[in-house]
């Protein structure tokens, strides 16, 4: 009789196989997004759902690059997004008539 494995043991899912062409496209997209947020003085996307989508797309796409490259891109993206969130929140706090302004 075979022993059953631990159903609750932590496992790491296998990394998806991504072609070199796909990695090149992802890299170009991440760099374009990074260029956009680096140059932006205010949040470049109009609504919160789009902001979340862009953040998530960057977060997951960077994992398909070599680890050091993905981590470096994410670190810079995160710094610029923090800056843009601060600008957006200050603008919303200063003008309560804007949509999504805090009450």
C-alpha cells in the first residue's frame, strides 16, 4: 500500500515555460510602463480599477523575467507608483468635489 503525501505541505508550482519572444515582448511592455510612470507628474490612469490592473500586470509579468532583472524593474516601478499615489491622494484630499475624494 502506498503512503499518501501530505496534502497541506507547501509546494512551489513549476515555473511556466515562456518563449524568448514572449519574454522580449514582456520586457518591452514593462519598460514602456516604467517609462510612463517615471515621466508622469500625476497618476497616468484615470480610474482605480485601471491603476490596479496596471499594477498587477507589472507585478506578475516581472516574474517571467530573470529574477534579478524582474526585481530591479519592480523596485523602480514601486518607487514611482508610491510617488504617484501620494500626488493623487494629495490632489483628492485638496479638492473634495473630485470623484473618489475621501469624505
